[in-house]
């Protein structure tokens, strides 16, 4: 089996190899769809890793912690289930992260009004102040990433991604929460 020098593969040559082999050897007909989703996932992973490693880890937080802090900062106080939905996380992840963020003094859990088991997550004064600093770093890095595209290209990409996301209604798509 010829793997076209797989020791020398980079991401793009792997995508080409995958498309060719999946189509020619295995008969999968949707080569462009595979390339699109591989590229989309790769772009998302690269940007997320960059934001986490340059903005969040140096400030002592993970990408997941930032997402929970971010939605609580802007939309809170929130019940954990609502925070999970807005952050695109599982309820279990929110519960575990909230414990850490409470211990770090960034967040508080107060009893909810619905029943004896419900809680409300909100940021402390320390958490609110930290989010101003954290998001300043995040927003500058976002600007740097976005500047690779013209403003018109940014709008087009947003429109296309919105269309792709809206298309999930055609499928039985499960989302985290």
C-alpha cells in the first residue's frame, strides 16, 4: 500500500491523501464534505489551543473555565443548566468547573429560589475584575486572528458558519448540556 511518504505528511497533504484514499480505495463519494469538516475542525482546534495557551493558561485558567466565566460574567447569575447550554458544555463539566472557580474566589454558588436543590452561579467581585483583564487579552487575540481576513471576508465567514450551524435542524443533532 502506497501512503505517499506518510512520514512526510503535514496536515494539508494528509487531507489530500485522506480524500483520495477514501474516494478511490473505499468508494466514499463525499470528498469535498470530508475536506470541509476536517478543515473546520482543524481551524477550530488551532484557534482554541492558541487562545488557551496565550491568554488563559498564563492567567491560571483553562479554555473551559473561561467559557463558564464568560457566560456567567455576561449573562449571569445563572442556574448551572443554563450556563451549560450557553457555554456549550455538559452539566457535569459546569458542576466540576464551578467547584474549582468557587475555591479560586472567582465564582459563588447561592441557593436558588426554585427548590431546595437548585443553585445560582455568579461571579464574585474578584471574578468580575478578572474577567475584564482576561477578556482584554482574549479580545486582542481575537482581533489578531480575525485580521487575517478582510472585514467583508469576516462577515462572509460568519454568514457561512451560521448557515452551517442552522443546518443542524435537518438532522437529529444532540448538543451538550
